[in-house]
């Protein structure tokens, strides 16, 4: 297997929002060493008051975000620990720091130990500014970055997306910026300081939502900008939800849907063949959305997701199942591609399926390995 970062040594001092950065490099061959305090990181230790499920989730998250990394315990409050770090830093090409973690406030000292390395510092809101020291969680960063504002329905409250979105998004952006700086460091021998704001990463990931005000003087809202057709939504069926997109601009999809309902002799056909459904303005109204939901669900509730999807494919209707998390794990397409990787978990003492590579390349360069247990024999 070709490993793009096979000769790269990385010291990972992160513990929360920066954990995914090292994971991405490690999966591509870098030798990533996670520096832990004596006794290990809190996110893989049982926390008083946690129930069994919470403890299992904590350990699984640790295993996922630290897979493919090595581990080393150092007491950076002691002279011996700092000297051991300094020795390791001299041969490192990348050092990952995080606000609140070891050595984040000692960037100048770290730079002295590794003058030609890329030092990437990750923080919720950046090194400077009025929010530099503000507390932050995945929830508050999703809100501050704008992704919560854009999630959910227009008439409901903003929603936090599931999973550690702040960690994942910051990890992708930080890994990309670090790779660019590393490319120059290898070519020129110059060191680089990369500063990553998690809130800024989330805001940038919103594609053109931020620019909507610049171009159109409109604030992007949940559910789009109020232009969605009544048919573009999720509808209940016998065993869950299906998604339908049949606006007038997709006449084939709408016409095929109406024809199907009429062919079955269902009462919904009478409503869907009314002339008002050809009126684009009407289909954008709240009343149209309410009527279509009541009408269409009286039809779709008689069928399963599989039955609806199979018929939709045959009739060229844009319709498909809305998957739950467990549905994704058993998705036949992902199984056919062998997307998931099963690993023995060192800390959880069990086996689990991990998602596959988050990118597609021309050669098989990705490989995931279990998170390594701490090496306590190193100098502390």
C-alpha cells in the first residue's frame, strides 16, 4: 500500500476539537504519536456518574478519533517530561496543539524545539479577539458557525447536527491547511505556524450561505430561502420516511407520481389532479404544503420504503428512503463496496465497524488501525 505521509512524524497534543486531524494523517501513513498525561486522556477513562451506555460511547469515540495513532504518556509539568518532548519534537515534521491542552500557550518554546516543523494550533474562536478565551462546546460552535441556524424547518428552532460536527469539520480543514504548509516545509526547510478557528471552519463549510447576503441581500434560512416546492420534503410511509422531489421543474417526476396514484384508484388522485397544482406560486404556499402532506401521506402510508423506492425507480420519480443510522450500517451499496472496516478495539475490548476512507483517491492509500495503548515505558 502506498502511504503519502509514510515518512512524516507527527506529535498530537490535541484532546477534543483537534483529534480528527491526526487520525486523517495516520490513516494515510504518518507516524502520529498521541501525547497523553500520566494516567491517560480523560475521554477514554470512566467518568464518575456516567452510566454504562455513556461510558461505552465515550470509549468508542476515543477509539474512532484516535485510530491508527501511537500513544505516549509524558508529564509535561516535570523537567524530564519536557525534555522527552523536546527530543521527540526535533524529529517531528508536524506538531498539533489545541487550546486548553499541553503547550498551547508556549508556542515560542515549541518552535525553538522544532524550527522547521509545521505547528498547527486549533481553538474554538482563534488565538486573539474578544472570544479567544470563551468556553465552547460542539453545540455552541455549531450555533456560532451558523450550521445550526440552517438545520431544521423554518417554523421550528435551530437544530444541532448529530455527532461531533465541530471536531470533524475542524479536522478536515486543519488537515488540509497543515498538508499545504507541510508541502512547503519539506521543499524549503521553513517552519510554519497554522492557526485554525473551529467556528471559522464551520462558517466556511456552509458553501454559499454566507455570500447570500452579499449577492442577494437575503439571509439564508432553515429549509432554504422559502423557494422549495411543496413536494420537496419527507413524507411518512409504512415503515419510516421517504423523500420526494417532484416540483414543476421536474415535470416527469410529478406527472409520473400523479399517474401512479390515479392508477391505484386511491382517493388522493382526485386532489392531485386539480388544476391548482400546476400553479408554481400555489405550490410554494404553506397551505399547499399542508394539503399535499395530508393527501400524499394518505397514499404513502400504505407502502414500505422498499415498495415506494422500487416503484419510483420504475416510473422515474425522484423518491427514496430516508435512512436512520442503523440503516446506513446495513446499506447494501456500502456493503458491496466494503466501505466499513471492522477493528478490534484496544480500550473497549471488543469489535466495532468503523466508516471507511472519507475521500476517494486513484490508488488504495488509506488504512485504519486500532488506537494504540499508551506506552508508559518512555521517559516521563
